[in-house]
């Protein structure tokens, strides 16, 4: 063996779990000159996770495989945000983007839970570890913001106020934990479609910009009970989501009839969140929602939970 170089040990795969996000407060302002809407939101990560696994491959290029939720409908090419994220971090680190990416999806797809943004955030973190790229917080945030408005929050998780188009974050230290039943539907709503519907309804005088997040931020900081939180939930996109998918109204109504403290469309929908008083209540509510029917799937989750780069 003298004089021979031992073959490089294959580098181990890197796996990163990343949680879904909800917006307990989602204030939507007017469309800006760049087409994005000004947001005043409070994000919170909840315990529904995708897992992104990356490993080096000998062949050039990126190979993406997907299992779980939406595996049959998600794009596997350059349109997938995980592929975009891998390319971006490879350029930043001046490495060849020769990587196998596997997404194991449990976050409902196109459901208003930022599953695609979560995968992008996790891919940035996983690839930076795989390729041992030194990158500071500010630079990671800049790359994430280039991928999508929700991606910076998905890196950090927890609870944060989001301004600008959602990417300007201020962390909130919370004093509690809250429990949700997450009901998905068999339809999808694309985010741009829902923003357009918000604009259309505004032209008809329906809806306003809920810009003030102070009350709910103070409530999270002080760890208020779920009862009080139920009165503070806001979503300026809810009317638009229900207008696009009227069946959401009966799903929301059904959850309230089964004892939820509040029904709240998640982001741009169509997933509906039902607030529960505690974990026992969430489990009982989920059971009743499953028996009642009307949702595609029913999960329980709690938040806040940390993101992959917390
Ligand atoms: O930022 P992201 O790529 O996730 O946004 C997807 C689309 O949602 C944008 O192209 C835009 O149409 C809409 N959007 C918006 N205002 C925001 C965020 C997203 O109008 N603040």
C-alpha cells in the first residue's frame, strides 16, 4: 500500500428537521411597487416537520427525491425551492453543487404552512454543513430572503414579528406553549392567487390592513392562556381564502362546533388551525374532527419550536 493514497471516506449524509410555520397574526397591506405586499405578521413554528437529507454524489449535478406528503405532485427540477437553495449555497461557498437531496415531507403541501420555504431553509443549513461552508447569520439570512419571504423565518423558527414582505424579523421571547389541531383539505391555494384575491376584495371595500401586532406580541411574551389567545388571532387573508375555497367556512364552523377555542386559516390557506386549551383538549378535538369528516387529514401540533438555525 506504500505510496498509494487511501480513497476518501464517503462523507456521511446530513439530515436536518425543519418545522412548519403558522401566522397567529397576519396583517396584509397594499401591494408594493415590486408586486409584494407589505406584511405585519407574527410567525410561530409548530411541531410538524419535514426532514431534508443531503449527501455528496460523484456524478455532477443535483438529484432530488421526495417521499411523504405531496411526493407525487412536487417538482423535482430547478423549480423546487430545495434545489434553488442548494445551488445558492454552493455558489456562496464556491463548491460544485453535486449533491443528492431527499425530502421526507410531513408538512402539508401548498397548505399555508410554508412547507416549501421550510425545505429551502433546511437545505441551506444541511448543505452548509455537508460542504463545511463558513457562513454567518446575516449572510444566511440574505440567501434565505432571496429564496422567498418566509424562508428567513423558517431558518430560525420560534416566534418572530415579520415586517417588509415578511423577511424582516424581530425575535419574540415567549412565555408559554400553545396547542393546535391542524386540518388539511383536499384543495390547494397558491400564495400569489390568495394575495390577488385580497387585492380584489379590497377594491370592493372588503378587508383592511391589521398592522398592529403589539397586543398579540405582549400576549405571547407573557404566556397568556389559549382562551385569551383565541381572541387575538388575526388573518387578513382569511376572507380571500374562504372566497376562493368556500368549503373552508364549513370546515371552520365544524371545528368550532366540536369545541375548538378558535378557527384560523393558516397563512394563505387552505389548511385550517384550531386552537385547543391544552394537549389533552387537542387530542380529543382531533379525534372528534376525524370522526366528523370534512378534512383531508387532521394533525396535532404545538408551538413554538426552534428552527434548524436557531
Ligand atoms: O416570497 P415568496 O416567493 O414566498 O412569495 C410567493 C408569491 O406570493 C410572490 O411572488 C407574491 O406574488 C406573493 N407575495 C406577496 N407579498 C408577500 C409575500 C408573497 O404578494 N409579502
